[in-house]
């Protein structure tokens, strides 16, 4: 009885905040913010219309992006408690360990399946178009001699058994401090299962998670109020920073990635239609806020709360499914990133004339699945993890310098696909869950 009361109170309070967020055509405001951001950025950018001196443009960009920084900080502030509470409650309220086992046993193979499809699409297009073979060799020398250091990343030195052992955090507080989402998700699943099996004894902790989740969603709803301004600021600043120069020589590579990502979007629509039994157009209409936020922030983690709301409010996914599937998906299911990493690796092989056998390409596929699972859901990390893959297939990691200039644009697009993949998964799991 009390449980029902708490549940209905929670449903009421969550749906009030999400209704407020989603009802007022937020996506149109975000879209206008995006368009104005790119336009203003082009007017100010030294490589655009350069209406003001370049130093002032860069300084102004920093000011204009302040709403974006506040937006992201507010979301990041509550993302760990939100993920922890959502997963624990999602499991604890699933009714039985049997239900969770059923969901988990379908979800993980499903994620591996879609990631493998994404990588295969990437490999297909990069082998078909061969963008690396038409890359201007004079640009290689010029770019590599000015190459920025490849950002350091800390898990390439771990062996596979060590990485598997590392999944369970021996110190959950450290996992939270380090924002190691994979460890946080694993710890939350274990605690959720424990809560499910202790019955009434766990009630106080259950209520604590309920409060944590509701408070986090409240903060997110405040952040969403400034979303259109945030998007304007972030895109304006990026347009000022990137400039057209970085596009020189890599246009064909970019087109290959974009074409492959668009194909993956088509695959999702087929999956949603036939496995999720949803009409593709209503699916796209239901997830547009999440896609626009993903595109503007380049962060699946920051988009997670709005993805959960879209899944529940627009796609009518049961909260026990969405609050388990989406946080887990945002952490381990990155189809856009995997597809991009496969294309980037093979593009650089073509540039450096490194021939891979079919066996090596198969190995690349497996490595990329693993790498995309370990890639944190934050901006720009896909390219950092790419360095590990490159070392594995004998491509100089400095080659990343050739593609780093356009990475932000591709990051925006691959994050949109990552988020779409999680939402598509929630519709499929919803059907199986029934
Ligand atoms: N930005 C991507 C995400 O958050 C990860 C990546 O860099 O590919 O999903």
C-alpha cells in the first residue's frame, strides 16, 4: 500500500517535471538555438565572415558558451546519483530477479549485435569508398610535423583479464570520484539485485533512492529551461573554433563517416519497426529532443536524463525498462562511436598504405566492439580510445592528427547515433519485457 503510494507520488512528480520539459515544443527552441549558434559563429569566426578580430572572436566565444557550460555542469552534477538511483530502482521494482535476468540476457546480446552491425557498415563503406587513398600525401607531412600530442588515456596498458576484473569497483567511492561509469553501472546493478532479494529490510534504502532520483530529475528540469541558450552558446563557440581550414583534405573521410552513420540510422528504423513494433515516424518524432541535445552536447551521458524522459513520455516505454536500458546503453552501447572508430582506423591504414588481411579486419571488428564498450560517454573520447585500436593494428597513433580537426563535428553526429541506438533498444526491450 505504502509502496503504491510512494510509486504514484513518484510517477506524479516525475511526470510533472518531464511534462513541463517536453510539452512546450522544446525541440523547436533547441533547433532555433542551433541555427542561430552556427550563424552567429560563422559571422564571428576568423575563417567565416570575420566581423571582428580573431582574438576578440575567440574571447567572445568563451563568453557566449557560458549557458552551455552551466547546462552541462548542472547535468553532470546529478548524473551519477541519477544513474545509480535509476538502475537500483529499475531492478528493485522489476518484481523478481527472473525478470531482470530475462531483460539482461536479451539486452547485452542485443547491444553486441547492433554494435557489430554498426562496425560492419563502417568497414563496408570505408572499403568501398577508400577515402584514404585519395588523401593528399603532402598534407600528411605538413600535418604530422605540427601534430598535437595524442591525448593520453589510461586503460590501454591493462590486459583484457585485468579489464574484466576491473569492472567491479572494490572502492565504489573512487569509481564515483573518477566518474568511471562502467564501474558505477556494474555496482548499481549488484546493489539493485541485492535490494530485490532482501525484501522489506531494504525499504529505507529504496526510499532514499526514490528521493535521490526525484531530486536529480528536478535539477535536470531546471537545466532544460536553459537548453536552447546552451545549445546556441555551445554551437556558436564551436563554429568560431573549428573553422573551414580543418576540413581540407578530409572531406571524403567525413562523407564516408556521415554516410555510414545515416545508414545506421536506417537500420535503427527497421529494428524499431519490426522488433519494437513502433512506427519509424512516431519514433523519430518522440526522440527528437534527445537527438538535438546529443548533437549539441556531444555527450550521451549528459543526454541520458532526457533520453529516459523521451522513452517514457513519448515512446511509452515502461520505466522499469527505460531506467535500466538507457543508463546501461549510454555506458556500453555506442554504435556511432564503434562505426566511427572502425572507419577512422581503416582510413588511416589506407593513408599509410598498411594492408590488413581479412583476419586482421575481423580482429579490428572485435577490438572495436570492446573499445566502444569501454569508451566513456563524454565529448571527444572516441578519438582518444581510437589510439588503442591503432596501436593494435600497427598504425602510427600520430595519424590521429590528420583527423582531429574534424573530430568535433563527427563527435556530434556519432553521439546522436549512440543515443538513438539506446532509445531504439528501449522500444525493443519493452516488447520483450511484456
Ligand atoms: N561523445 C560520444 C558520446 O558521448 C563518445 C565519443 O567520443 O565517441 O557518446
